[in-house]
C-alpha cells in the first residue's frame, strides 16, 4: 500500500520533471532540475538507501547543477515573453508508444517490497553478502563491503572512468599543459 | 527582437563572502568525516569527494575564479587525481604480490588489516572524485575565458 | 487494475520519467536542455533499480551491532552509486563539448548549428 508521504513525493517528482520539460528559459529549467534532484534524494531515503541519497544530493543537486550553470553562464540568453514551450505532437506520440510498451511489462514484475522477490531472496548473492560481510571484511556497511571488497574491480574501473573524464575535458579544451 | 541579457558569473557581494568564509571549514570537515565513515555508517569515498568538490567550487564563486585557481594550484589537483588511482591500484596489486587475487584484502593478514585496506581505498576514491570534479570545473571556466580573449 | 497500480507505483513513475527524459532528448532544440533530459532519463532508471531491492518494513543495509530484521538488498545500491558518478562524468564531458561548439558556431540551438554547417 502506498503511504501519503510517498504519494506526495512521487507527485512532486513527476511535477518538477514535467516543469523542467516545459519551461522555455534554460536557466529556469536548470533550477527546476535541482529541485527535482533533491526530491529524488528524499525518495531514496524512503526506499531505505542512505548511501544513494547522500550521493544523489551531493552530486545531482550539487555538482551537476553547478556544471550546468557554468556552461550557460557565458552564453546569450534571448529573453522571451512566453513561459512554456510549444509541445511537439509527433515526438509526443512516439514517446507515448514507448511508454505504453514499457508499461505492458509492469504486471510481470513482483510487487514492491516483496520479501520473496528474486532480487532480494537470492542465497548466493544478496543473502550471502548480508550474512558474511562483517566476518570476512570487517566493515559494517554492507554497501561499502560490496563496493570495495566483493565487487572491487568494478569500483576500480569506475574510478578510472572519472579520471578519464577529467583528461577528456582537458583535451577537448586544448589545455594539455594543465600543470 | 527584444534585448538579449548576458549573465555575469562573478558578483562581488559581502554577504556571499562572509557566509562562505564561515561555512567552509565546517563543510570541508564534514566531507572528510563522510569519507572516513564509509566503513561504519552511510558514506564513503564518492559522497565525501562530491561534498569537498562542491565546497571548493563555492569558494571559487565567492572569491573569484582566478584567486582560487592560484591558491589551489593545478599541480595539486593533478597529484591528487593521479595519486588516488595509483594508491587504489597499489592496494590491489599488493594483494597479488602477496599471493592472492586482485584486491583480496585477507592476504594482508587479519580482518583488521582488511578494514584498513578498505579505508585506504575509500580515501583514494575520495581524492580522485574531488580532484576530478574540481579540475573539470576550473578547466571549463578557464576554457571560456581563453576563447573569449581569442575572439576579441 | 487498481491493485496493480497500488502495488507497483514506483515502476510506473520510473517509466514516466523515462518518457519525459526521452521527450526532452528528442524534441527540444537547445543542447543544454538535451543534456538535462539525459539526466532525467538516468534517474528514472535508478528509481527502477532501487525499487527492485526494496523489502517492506526492512532496514537499510547497515549491519551494526543493533541492526535487526530483514535488510534490503545492497546490490542495487552499489550499482546505482557507480552509475551516478559515471553519469556526472558523462554530463561534464558533454557540457565541455557544448562549450566548444558554442565557441565555434555562436549558438546553442541544433537547427541553427545545422544551418551554419550546411552553408559552410
């Protein structure tokens, strides 16, 4: 069953997403996107994911918004008198078809919070990590244990991806002599 | 056609400078706290790195891009980024040298050594993420100024 | 039907977010707004993944000495942590390319850029 908090939060999330889609001024769309990102961070908390909530609040509502603002800060903003964009009907039909096809798969997914769902009740993976994380690695946070110990190679790859993004930005901006 | 508006990114404001000067030590300490406490409660390298990067960018907004860029020299950013990747690879390859698989922390000794290995890995991830995000921001801002000087 | 909506509402919200992100990516002419649409698309997928690991009345996966009861699965959280950071790297590189495009062509709208390239 859905609680009032979750229902209001989901309405807020969908509302800010639609507002980001329809606002014509890009600066207003960026600020609305920051509000959307912060609402998503609260939703992660309600879904019992504190690590993801911290990351989404710090990176989504913090760093991504700042990068967007810096990117448009030196561009000209044409001032307009209309507030909302004109909706493109052809694209709306195509996107509606896409959404309908995806919604047809929803009855096959187990209900939210089902303790017997295969993603949660797995003996070899999820239950094994939850039972043995403290004994084998010494950390109490199961997410950190999986991130750094059980699936540490993926985390190494991801750290290298962040490093590569930094190098790629320097190459595109022709600043190879960064030091 | 109606008039175009150009945004000015740096506004000298006493309110912003005072607030940022008071807040910055606390937020930077909090970022370090989150990095260190990844092993016990919610937190870790990614979150702490993002918090530190966001705070450095706020300092740049309050006091101007050029002074912050000179204070935080480019060499330090590159050192943190490269050092983080090398530390992570070093912890992993060290376990291979001692006879185990890549990143098998139990080869270092006891479960306590495993916990310290994980803490070191989290700190290096925090270093990489904070240095990369800060360096990205400064590179984009400097790239703007460079191109504008070229056009004029 | 109502029972279906009441037990799977997060999945429906995730699909709506995917649709909104896809619309922004295709229909809007401004390049920065396209990147915003890409970010909304990514957060829709994160919502889908984290909902699959949820257990009703469960505790977050922090196994302290006082924690008890059924825990939610930690695997989707790890996947989404990595995905969020990769997403911000992607956004940063995309915005850098947009900065260079603006320096070359002087506009952020894709139809104007296409015209300028066709006239060259």
